[in-house]
């Protein structure tokens, strides 16, 4: 009854209000039009109220805001986190699990004086079961016993070592495998892939006390690199400080990917919106989390010290059947029955070797793509997306020089970090390189207007049997806490899983991080950081049907020690990629 009375009162009041309005319009035609508009308005209001449309519109607005890839916000210092925002969900548990595993693998080591750290000169390396000659295909094992500078036996492991065998006259090289027994002893294993005189090398890159110091220092802060953002508004522009975290009381712009919990911050310039950010550059700060004593471990003379310089080359020869090993002809036959290189194979370590500068894989049968026609036949009707850092941009440069029918498409923008595209219209080939999102460490100014994280880029690829994605990241993450790298790798894994759901035929290849210069700032750029990141990549992507190009193994074998390896290394990386997709 109360509802009916309220409805009658509502109608009576509306009628009175309408009559008052009509007295203002003496013209009959105008009155009719006005009455029509009023009744339409009344019925629309009643309809919305009955259907609760206001609640629906409010919910829709919230849904759109939450699901945008990048949301601009202004933050006060009290709201800004020290490092990118986290959410207590499955990803956080996975990050925590990986971090705990790494902390166990790299425990804190006592360091009081350099004399108590591992000494290359005092440690001993012994060939197990030595012989005058060895057979091609044999395994040669070396037992390494670590001692400190006072000659005392080390009781724990964790030293960062690099083993390599080589024959300079044959332009041949291969990695050795290092097994840490965590008691001061190591087993160094070499597979003798080729015949001839072979030299053995074992470098002490960092003692265990050094790796422990690097690990503890790495995870203490995000501020060893300063990012500088350029904001532009009509005719004015200004630079402000940016970063993965900012220690300031100034008002901040937050550039947030809510789904993947990836965040980046800039100090907001006066009288400019956060959306005015157009370009970015970076500089290293004079900040260190290593003590003066710890820094002594990273002097140039203490990095990459040879431990086998007194070892004479060994002789590797073809063997006869009496020795109990395969004949050379039998070795060749066994190699011929290996499966062709395919997506999903898990390369061993070492995964191959270099001979006459050519990379020869040890786990699958290769096709040589050394002619333009072969490459064109493989690439025809392919869409190839290269996502990552400048070591993958080198592929674009190499293909542009070596495959003349691939023409460079000017994607506009300035600098070497803009999107690069190669096209062959007749063969329907498209190859694109795009840099990964923050952090990207370079002194060169680059645009952020088309900035995107790799997971978002993968989400934009429709995919099919003629589509391939190559991903690499790591070099630009070395100066930052490891959880940032782990999060990005997990988000990429999730994006690949989404891709495979909609297009299982799409081919995805991971190019691992390669080695770089030994004597740069070790705290930020040591290969130890790259080694750990490669372990993380293998762990996270172990169950995905992806191809692996082990650039770490290849660059050790080639002994390039360069963040940007020479063209002959790039050629062989691309050769492995073509084997995976054709």
C-alpha cells in the first residue's frame, strides 16, 4: 500500500510540474514537442531506476580502468614502494620459491681478508686417468681442489668458474661442464669433440666470497642506475628523474601494468601531465653496496684468473676398434641418425662446439643455411617477431646485410632503439625487432611512446604455423634486484601459455643471455648475474614447448667476451633459429 501511495504522489507531483512548464510556452506546436521530450525523459529515468543501470554503468567504468595495460597515477612519496608493487598471489609465491632456492645455492660466505678467499695459484687441478692420447668423443675429467691464499683447503663451494677447450689453428672451441660438490672440490668435464691438439682452460672468474658479496649487494636496492625521462608539452620540455623506485618526497607519476604488477615511476614535472613522458635515457650512479674490502676481489687482476696455465695441450686422435670406442666412420653414422633440431628439445651443456668458426650442435641434426636461397625458402610467408635487447637487434642488422631481398622499412622514430622492420613483399616475409620494456639501460635517448613489456607484445600476436617469436632478456636486468627479473620471466611464461592456447602451432624460441666483457663494473654487470638469470630462465620455462638457443654456451665456445658478439656468432645463432622453424 505504501508503495502504491508513493507512486500516486510521484505522478501527481510530476503532473503539476509539467503544467507549470507548459504555461511558459503559449504556442501549441511548441507545447506538443515539449510534452514529448518530457515524457521520454520521465520514462527513461523510470526505466534506468527499475533496471539498476546506474550500478551497471559504474561497474563497467571500474572494469575498464582496472584492465587497462598502462594506468597513469600521481603518487605522493608515502604511496611509492621501494621496488615494483607486489600482490600476494600465485606469482608472488613462485618468486619467493625461486628466491629461497637461490639463497640456498648462494649462501653468505665469511670474508675477513683477501688471504682467506679462493686462490687460483694455490688451488690444484689434476687430470683423472691421464693418457698420452685421447680419442675423439672421449670425456676428459679434471678434479679441482680449491685453496685460499694461505694454502688452506676450502671447505665450501660457490666459486664462479669458466671452463673451455680450444684449438686455435682449427678455430675450434667448446665449453666445459663444472660440477660443484660444495666442499671445495669440483669436477671439470670436457667432451673431446674434434681431433688435433687441444688446449684446456679454467678461469676463476670470482671466488665464492665474491659471488656471495655480489648476490647480497644485488638484492639491496634498485638505485644503482638513474633513469632520466623527457616530458614534452607543446613547445616546452623538461627532464626529470625516473626509475623502478624513487627516494623522493616529490609528486610521482606511476606507469603501472596492473595485471602483471610491473611498475615504473617518474617525478612529475610542474604543469605537465604524466602522459607527456616521451623519451628516456639512463646513467649509472656512484652507489655501491659492496664494502671496500669486497671491492678488492673485483680488481681487474683478480677477475678471470687462469688456473691451468701450466697444462700442456692434449692430443686427440681417431681411434681404432681395439680401444673400445667408435671408429670415426661409426661416429659419423651415429651423428647422422640424430633427430633433426626441433622445438621442445632440451639442449645439454655443452650443447655443441665451434669448428672453423661454424657452430656444430651436439644434440640434433643441423641443416646448413649458408646460401640466400636456402634462407629465403625457409623464411617464405613467415612472420618473425624478435623481442628483447640489442643482442637480438643484431639479428636484424645481420639479415639486412646478408639477405639482400629483405628491405628495411622505416618505422619512423629516432635512434637505434626504435622498432626495426625488414620486409620482402614478394615472399611475404616480415621480421620485426622491438626492445623490451623497463628497465632498459643506455646513455642513448629512446622513445617510450610505443613502450611495452614483452608479455603485452606476445598478447598482441595472433599466431599460426608460419609465425615465430624469439625472446631474449637479461643484460639490462643485471644491475637490479633479481626479483624484478624473475617476475618478468614468469609474466612472459604466462603470456606464452596464453599464446599456445589460441595458437599451439606458433613457434617460440628463447635465446639465452650471452657472456660479456669480464672487466666492467662487476657489481652491476658481472657474468655471474647473467649465469644466475640463465638458471632462472631454464627453471621457469622447463615445461614449455619452446626452442632454446644457448647463446651462453656459444659465446664461451667462441671466447668472444663481448656484450655484442661478432657477426660470425650471430650467423650461427640465426642458423640454429632457422633449424627450429624450417
